[in-house]
C-alpha cells in the first residue's frame, strides 16, 4: 500500500487527549453536588472523578476517583449522562475527552458522610442549579446544565466545547 504511513508514524501525527471519568450526583431535591478543588482556581467546583490512569477505562476511573475523593463506592451499572470534549489551551496542552456517569440521588446523610481527600478538595456543596452559575466558568456551568438536562430527559448529552482557552477568565452570568 503506497501513500499510507506506518502505524507508529500515523499515531504520532494524531492529536493527543487526556481521558477522564466522573459522576454527577444530586441530592434528593435534584440539586447538584460538587467538590471544591484546592488545586484549581480555573475550575474551583468539580464533579467527583478525575483523569484516567494508564490502561484504565472511564467507568473504572470514575469509580476509583470518586472512592478516593469522597469515600463513596459506586457499584454500577454505568449509566452515561454525557460525553465531554475540550480543545487544548494555555492551561493544558492536550485535548480533554471525558465521560460523566449518573451517580444518582444522594441522601443528606450520604453527602454528610463524604470523606474528602484534603490534598484535592476542602468542601462539598449542594446548591440549586442556578446558584452554581456565579461560582464557575461559563463552560463549567454549561456542562453542569447539560448534565442536569440529561438526567431529567434520560437522553445523554454531548458537551463539545469544554475548551481550555479562556480558562478562569470569565464566570457565567
């Protein structure tokens, strides 16, 4: 076959991305639950979850990271709420591809029982969706809104503009 690169050269020419897995939780009144990150001024409020380790699938990542960050053990089965994609930017040189799963509705007791990893998060907060708007960048609030809508309708969302350009420069209005 002429005109085709060897697989190693072709792979080296492709865009690179990090992969994440996360959970969207609400309380029993459907108010989103988020964690305050001690390490990120750009994305101060986050879903439980994180970046995949080598050889790990997004569901496994979401389960592992959520257990590490909150102490919650999520048995499954996986129910995808959204696929999230962002282009690289000034604060991160790689694209980001993520999968957010439905973690369900948690009781006040379950939320109060979170055991936070202090090197990552220092607070759990539960607020009505609209009250999150002033606390996060536009793209984070858009993602949170898409997750709420996906849960409400039962139709998975695609958040294709969770880009890194402009990180932290503008809060939602």
